[in-house]
C-alpha cells in the first residue's frame, strides 16, 4: 500500500516541496526571460524594416528656389493634400514651363498657385522624404508602386509562425525543450543577419519566412520550460512574468529603431547579439516533465536534488522514494486511466463542435486585434516610434489585469469584458477628432491593454473547456486558426486606402462580436478539469 502511495506522489507534489521562488527557480526564470525578450525583437522588427516612409513628389521648379524641406508654405500650390498631408505620389501640372525659375523674381511669392493647374499626374522627378530613417521601400524602390510588398513581410512572417507551431512541437517532444530553444535562437540570429544583407526583395522575404518558420521555436520552448518547472498554482503568475518580458522586448525594438537610421543596421543590432544565445544549449535547464516522459529518471533526480540544494530544501523521504518508484513509469502510463478520444469524436458531438468553432473565432479575433493594433500604432499621428513603444508597454498592465481578474471574477466575465472594452475603445477612436491626439492615443492604448488581457485569458480558458485526452490538440487547433488573424493584420493598412478608419473599425467590430460569443461558453472557475467529452459538455450544468 505504501509503495503505491509513493508511486502516485507526482512531480507537482515534489515541486511544492522545492518551493516556487527559491534561488534555483529565480535563476532559471531570469535565464528564460532573455529568449522571450529576444523573440519579441525578431517577431516585430518588420514593422520598421518594411515601413512605408512619409514622402512626396520632388518639384524641381520650386525646390531650386529654396531649401528642400518636406512641407513648406508653397507646397499646397504644387501638390494635392489629403488629411492635411501631401499625397505621396501625385503633383499638380505646371502650366508655365519646365523652367519656372524664369518667372521668379526676388521678393515674389515662391511657386504661386498661378503656376499650377489642379490636374494631377504621377511623380517623375524623384521624392522628398520626411525622415532620415530608411526601410526596404528606399533600397528596393517600393515607392508609389507595389505597396503590397511592404505589407507582405508581416503576413509572410506569420505564415512562418503558423508552420512553426506543429514543427516546434515535433522537435521539442522528440529532442527536448532546450534543444528546440537553442535551435530557434540560433536560426533567428542567422536568418536575421542574412536579411540585413539582402541584395533584393526576394532575399529579404525568404529570410523573413525562414526566421519565423524555424526561429519561432524559441518562444514556445522558453514558455514551456518556464511553466513546466513550477507548481500549477503559480503557472498564471509565471506566464504573466514571461509575457511581460515579451512586451519589454517589443518596446526595445521601438527604442532602437528610433535611434538607428538604417533598416540594415537595425537588423544587425537586434539580431547580432542573438548568436551568443547558442550557449542556452548548455546552460538552460531541461524540462523535468519531458525527461520523465522519456524515462531519463537519473537526470530528473539530478535536477531536483540540485534545485533542492540551491534552495536550501531537504526533500522528504516520501519525495525521494517517489523518484525511485517512478523509474520506468512513462507519461503514457500516467494518463492510461483517461478515456482515449480521436479528434473526430469531438467533431461529431454538436455542442463540442460549436465550442471549437466559437473558440476558434475568439482566437482569430484575439490575434487579429492584438497584432493589428501593434502594427497600426505607427499610423497614429505623432511620433511613430514613441507611439509604438507606448503600445508595447501597455501590454504589461493587460497581463497584470488578467492575473488579478481570472480567479476573482472568473474566466467568462474576464474574457467577455476585455473583448468588449477593446471593441468600444477601437470604435470610439474613430469618432475622436485628429486634433485631440492625446485622447486618441489613450483610447488606442486602452484598446491594446484590453485585447492583451483577452489574449492572456483565452490561453487559460481554452485549456479548461476541453477534455484531457484532446486538451493539447484542441488548444493547438484553436491557436492555429488564430494565426489567420495574424496573417490578415499586416494587410490592414491597405484597407485604410479605401477608408482611413476601416482597420480600427474592423478591430472594434470583431472584438464586440467575440464578446457576445463568449457568453455561450460555460464558466470554468474552480471546476475539476473534464476528462471526458460528456464532462466537458456538462461543465456548469447540474447533472
């Protein structure tokens, strides 16, 4: 009887003895925030490297009469304006001569309206830029043509992430979490640096894809490592810490981009130090849960005893005997008491099928609005770099809010209200005058904070809505559908050409629709996680 008791004395109980925040855990949490921080640099760099700069037509007959600046007093005579900004690719026709300087005398008005007829035609003499910062638009001549080439990198990056999700799972499960982490970090550094030397657009877009398809393994692996060596009661807290490190990384990209003029230099500064992170193959802790699943119990025992020593903890005889008793017990045998299901069993069950569809729509909204607001932050009036930094840092309160609300108000209320607040913020943003820059920025930031909270909550909620045998599969399925949102988000600036507020309006409408859909989910706070389809269907029901 005693042997059986020891045998079921699982890893979570041993972790509880070790403590959640001893020196061993703090050291490893700190180590793992660095790859998370680096992942943010690699994921969001295309916002600036593929940015569409502000520029206008070069007007040779006028620029020769004065210093060339982006916006001058005579500019409205020569170039059509839209929303108080000169159009990028159009100018008015000169009705005098190609050498209008012959009509100019000292003391007269420079380039008066009488020189031009309000008939638009395309630029032909070059461009004047409003910034010294460069992007691929400058180097690859993506100006006034092929504007889709500037939105495509974001979509390509997210297609790479979509492919990376199942690939990372296979590599991580077969070769270990820290192997996948190390390969991801090294691949991102190599392909990021290669991208900085791109001789053409095809090279740039190919390395962007490879960076995401292979390098995205770093974030997923670091996240798993960070949560697998902590007691379940502290996993939400650890996830909050890890996600906050990602937000700080995003803000750091904005800070570097603000101070580095060349997009090539920007990539080199962001990716170059990543080559050093290959050392994580030797210094990162391996997941004890993965080691147990592979039957490598001696390594598990070594890690746990090392953790106990660093934390100044003496493990109980019960814990020590449990490690010996668990030798030879695979992860499969530990879950052998669960009912086995296939994906088609869930899809045949109408309530569960509806739940999967509903959950997938909410994931698409979360990812679509989250990335959409990040990418569109550079479109807000004001300093695009400071706006981006603010929109990144505001994620931290969003993560903290999810941590504080999940166990107080429940999953359903937290997700519904955060979606609704994000939607109302985005829709309200449209009706605020452009002159009220501070209010517009506050609404935008509040929307990003709210959708960040939604993102944090939906991870937890999704895992609790489905039965144990298919929990990981269905979480992965909903998350993969969510990537559709991240593929669409980079294309939203193209919709702004039809109606400028259309992207933010789309974010608002999608958020409000998802807030209503959440009402169809059952509450999962403080419930026993379902092990069968029947239990999942009956969550919250009196049976």
